[in-house]
C-alpha cells in the first residue's frame, strides 16, 4: 500500500476502505489512503495517534501540551476539539463520540466530546447555562449575579461577532466558578458542571472560526 522510501510509516487505523496512518518524513504527518481508489490524501503535520470512523479522522496535534483535532473528509473541514493547556492524546472516534486521555487534572483521565452537541449554537448553550445559574444553582446572591453577568457579556459579544471578547468572558466565568469552589461557595459538582459547559461553548465558538 505504501512505498516508504526509507521513511518510517506506522500507527494505522482502518474504517471501510480508508486507512489512516503516520509517516515520519521531516516530522510526523498523518495521511489517509483509500483502498478503493488508491488515492492518498494528506491530513495533518506534526500529528500523532490518528483514528478514523466514517468520514471523520481524529488525531493529537503536537507533543507535550497537545490538543485533539478532527478532520471531516466529506466537508474538508478541520475542527479543534480541545484547547486546554494540559496534554490531551490518544484520541478514538466512534459514531459522534470522541474520547481521549486528558491530563488537565494533573493525572490521566478519560474525556469525551459528542459531535452532535456541536449542532447546538453557542448562543443557545449560553442561554441554557445562564438559566441553570439563575434557576437551578443555589449560592450567594453576589456570586450568582457575577456569574450571570459574565454570561450576558459573553452572549452580547458573540452576537456582535466579537468572539475573542466572548471567549474572554467565558474564561472569566470559569475562573470565578473555580474560585468559588475553592472557597466553598459552590459545590464541586456544581462548579465542575458549569466549567464543563463553559468550555464546550468555547470549543463551539472556536470551531466556527475555522
């Protein structure tokens, strides 16, 4: 299937007639090879650990503090799935779900992202999270007001297509939720839920910018 020319080719994964693999040339490349057409397609540079399901290919980009990316062959669109500063690696995709190893909690955990959830817009997700803060979440009034205000500002910036500012407000929301958890004003479960939802909104906004 491949003529390596002296280069190392390794780490294959197959779905149907498509094979994805890594090739060590002037760095690490991810390629896909279509067995039915003999077509070879370049996917990504500085990439490792590819996996494929249907038209979707996932991989980890970079070493050390790496992130997870996905490429859709049907739309020729690349999407960044994670953006945390910690290491994320060894992604696997099945159906609409991507799972990977994640070190953001200073130990190795398994995280999952559902691609169908990306069909929800950032605005609808912000509205849902704000409703949770206002209606479900029980805490100090000033803390609730602070969290809701940050979501309102993020929503306003996103509606004006000022996405960098919208993401900045969401990061401030995450920081405040974590801070309130540390001082005991928010339970760990409530804070972790709000942080997870806010990070998913950030992922959605960044994916729309691709």
